């Protein structure tokens, strides 16, 4: 009986850890804006803080806009504590997450 409980608990922990790894996180090194789309000229939906981790499911690559503040082509699709999601440039944050599938 105790063995079955131990094995069941181990399987649950393994499944949760696999789910957490798939979700991914980014760490922001400095504060930055989060946009509705992956470009500096989109609507701002929130902000990330320095030295904070944020859930992130994937990234996209986009050619930087001429004379934009951010020149990095990588944009992370992140979730904010407010429940909103948006794109933050790799100039502000970094992490290992997969490339986004077609949206």
C-alpha cells in the first residue's frame, strides 16, 4: 500500500515538473514595456520589472523597426501577474523557450 502511494506521488511530481519545464520562464534584467504585438509601435499592455521571472511560452523573431528603441529581433510572449499576455523584447529579458508556432 505504501509502495503504491509512493509511486503515485512520484508520478505526479514528475508530471508537474515536466509541465513546468514546458511552460518556460524568462528573467528580466531591467524594466521594460510589454506590447500587444512584437513591435515597439504596438499598444503597451503592461511592464516587466528588473530581476523578476515571468511565465513565457515561446518567442518570435521580427525585423527591428527603423529607429526603434529595441534592436533585438527576438520577442518573448510572456504572461504578466495581471493575467494579460504580450511581447517583451530580448533587450529586457532572456530565457530558453521554444520558437512560437504560427499564431
